[in-house]
């Protein structure tokens, strides 16, 4: 308790720290939002809850890291990871996911859990279990007597993430394929009746998700660290964010990602960093409870 | 099958005819068992340990093997892959003992795995010398057959506190003015480290201003570092395996955190110099062993010679420093050799008693076991990263370089 009061008093004493916490939180949230965005896509369109989401992120990170070892600039690693992971996603779809799309929830959870385990172990065999990261030789910007620091590498990462998200949103809104994806999400059978090749849409959606994750991973490796078994962190957060934002609400997913990032930072500053993840999950609980109460009210009025 | 037996018989008779000279070089085998992580999250270090075992076995056989009475023996190890999982490790230990009839065990990698296997070896009264499990909790269970050549984890960073106290006195301050910040991962190993640091800080009456536990899965500690920046401690201690080390070094630089002394664990495993270059300068890293230490013995030579010969035998290490995980694994095998020779028999109880009485100088350091089975003769070493090199700066009697202080 004393610790918490002390932490609160620090916030009061140095108000500028509040701004720093929000900035840090948004930068963290932006990366989690990207993977969550992909998850929302697959969940919404194919009704597959992809537990391997985080492992796609880590795999993308390894693509970029591996290329960087051979002198490829880490920023080019982002599109490279996008392309490579597109392929990986397509293979995963053809081998496994296509067989479970129309099956019940439990089958798809088991299948994607299996993919997650396989991927983590394959990465471990290929690259070893050491933690890896890429250091970009960019400076850090300091504001307010050095209280606020914005590493340019992180800033670039967030900008890349934002660009990618914007591209995907525009693509979904205006391209033919984007329309087909949205139509399939609304009603797969009707879409088939109207001549949309839903099998192709599914394959495309899953590959796109995998590619987005891969690009997110290539950014993660520049600002944090990766290791074959860290995928689960990203998976959990993606689930929390998507559940909190609700399906079919892609801008909501991004907002929820940023918000959770910022709230986590606040929580960890006040209650101790050990509670950081607990805060994310508590937040999810609160959102779900709120939703439940809201829905009950709606139902009552319908009766 | 029959043919080869016949051939063997013939060859045997020929050898008998021509005298027994050719047999003198052929030693019998002593079989050791080890469940070790060759896949899974500890795979890298598991392989380091296995290489250490194998290198020691080879060196011992080059030096005439293990002499018991007038017979000589060589070690052979049966390895199983525990996949970095505790339950698997325990099952494999049962299998080694019951099916393979192993009478003596070498340890697995990590405290967690050792904790899983120790009850099994204890049940069957199989002596186990382990080299990779440092958790203090392993030595509070009253195990009789468990011995560890390495220093226990609460000592890992405690020497940084002593060093900070020394520095405070040098600059005319009292050690009780030193303010300590601690950020450790929430796992048994790191909590031991925290306990050791807290204990030593209390001894000097230092004030602990930040005491945070990092969640296991998160690779971001900016919230802690922001706090550190605000309260300005004199020492910052971070322990969170290689992820913790990498995250700390990266974010300390990014956030421009100025603390006079920063001590972390797992610098080598995270390759902080290779990954972060100058950002890692002047950070203190704890290690069980360093190749520049002045220890030596008759089998492996000096610590430096051990490193050279190991690199020659395992070229994949040529580019990096030999990890201490490898050195201590070799030391564990050496303890067995010494114990077998002093016991003068293959009886496991006699060997167990001989191990308990070990007082051995090795290239890895002095080895002497407490009642509880941990090594009490070897200190932890602190190295400072100076211009990308790991230089020993504490304890002072083994230090090869001066400490750069204050940092930053």
C-alpha cells in the first residue's frame, strides 16, 4: 500500500511522467494492435480463433532478424517478413486450416494450438533458443529535460505499423477482394450463391493475417526481443484486445490496442510491473461484464 | 552375431598369446546417466552442458582414465532429452535408474529440471552431481545425494552490493547512504537473487527504493526504468534470464537512465555486447566462472587452457567465449572422477560419501560441499563490460581490471 501511495505521489510530483506513460503505452499498444487486427480478421471472416497468432509474429521477427544477419536493412525486413509469412500462412491454410474452417470451435482451437506448438519448436530448431533482437543505429529523441524519450527506432516501428494498418483498411474498403472478404464474413453461404469463391477468400484472409503478423514481428524485433517461445504473449494480448473491442469492429480493435497499452503502463507504474498483465486481463473482464449487462438490457426491451 | 563373437574370441586368444600389454590401455566403463534439455526452451544451454560433460570425459580418458585399485575406467554417459520439461525429466531419471541400471547421475540444465529430478535420485539413493541448478531452494530440502559444483543463486548479484559499499566508502560516504533498486523476474531463480541482494543490502543498512518483479512474459520494462529515473538509486540490479538482460540493456540506453552501478545476469546468454554494442558498456555481469581467472588443476590446466582446448575440440565455439555452463559441467564430471578414486570402489554409497568429502581445486574454482550439497568454496565473479570485453572486476583478489565507476 505504501508503495502504491509512493508511486502515486511520484506521478503528482512529476506530472510530465503521465505524458511519458501514455506515449510508452501507445507505442506498445500499436504493436499488439497489429496482431489483434489480423486475429479479428480471421475470427470474423472464417470463425477460426487462431491460437498461433503470436507464433506468426515471432516467425516474422525471425525472418527479419535472419535477413539482417546477411546485411539486409531491418526496415526492409518488414516487407520481407510480410511476403515470407504470407507464404507460410498460405501453406498453413492449405495443410490444416482449410480442413477445420467449417468445423466446430473446439477443432479449430486444437488445430491452431497444434500449429503454435509446431512453429515454436521449428523456430527453436532453426535458430536456437537464445533471445534475439536487432539494434537500429538511430538516436533517441528527448523532450522535457530528458523525461520523455522517444527512440526513433520505436517511432519508425509505430509509423510502419500505422501505415500497414491504414493500407489494410483501405484495401478492405475499396478493393474487389476486400469486398469479397467482407461479404463472406457477413454470410458465407450467400456469398457462395453470388459467385464468390469463399475457399479462395479464406485462403487469402488467412495468408493476409499471417503476413500482418509477420510484419508486426519484424517491427517487434527492432524494438523488443524475440525468442521462439514468446509467441504466447502476443497471442494472449491479441485475444484480449479483440474480445474487448468486439468482432467486426476493426477501428475499434486498434483503439482498444492503444488503450490497453496505455492503461497497462499506468497500472504497472502504480501497482508494480508484476501486475501489468493482470491489469490487461482485469480490463477484459470489466469489458465483458459491461457488455453482458448492456446486452441484458437490450434483450429485456425486446421481450 | 555369431560370427563377430567368434572373431572376438579369436582376437582375444591371439592377444592372450602375445601377452597382456595391449589390454593395459583398455579401460572399463563407468556409466553415468543424464537427462538434459536438447530441445525446448533450454536447448542452447542444455547443449552447452552436454558438450562440457563430453569434453571432460575425453580429457579424463586422455589422462589415463579413473584409477580404482589397479584397474582403470572411463566414463560413458547415457543421455536422454528432457525437452526442457520437468515431468519429462523425472520420468527419464526413473528410466535411467530402473531400465538402464544407472548408478550415478549428472545433473540436467536449470534449477527447475534439477528440482524435478532430485526427488527421483533421492528415492533410489543415486548420487547426482549437478552443475546447472543454482536455486537456493534445492539445498533446503535435506537431500543427501544431491551435490552442486556451482555457487547458489542468492550469491549471483550480492557481490554488486558489496562493491557498491566499497565504492561508497572510497568516496567518503557511508554504505548506508547507498540506495538500491531491484527489478527481478518473478521466478524461483530470480527471487533467490533478490533475496541475496536484500540480505546484503540489509547488512549494510542500505535503503531499497525500488523493488519490482518483472512478469515472466513481458519484454518491456519502461515503467520500472521511468521510476528508476525519478528516484535516482545508486545501484540497479536486474535479473530476468536472457530476455531480462537484453531488455534492460536496450531500454536503459533508450531511456538514458543514469545509474552509477548496474548489475545484471545472463549477459553472455543474451549476447548484450553483440546485440547492443556500446549500450552495454560498464554494465556489471555476474558469472560463475571466467576464463581469465587464475584457477587450475592437473587435468584441464588453467582456466585459460581449458577455454583454448575446448575451442579446439568444439570449433563451433571459436567465435565466442566459452560459456560458464560448459565449464561447470566439466567440473561436475571431474568431481565424479576424484570421488571414485578416493572411494576406491564402485559402490554408490561409498562414492556418495567420497563426494561429500570433496575438497578439490579445479580450473573452475575450489569445490567443497556443505552438508546441504552446495559448493561453498567458490565465489561468484563480477565482470564489467569494458569496450565490449568482459573484464573481471570483483571479487578483488581475482580481479584483472579496475572497475569503471560511476557509469554513464
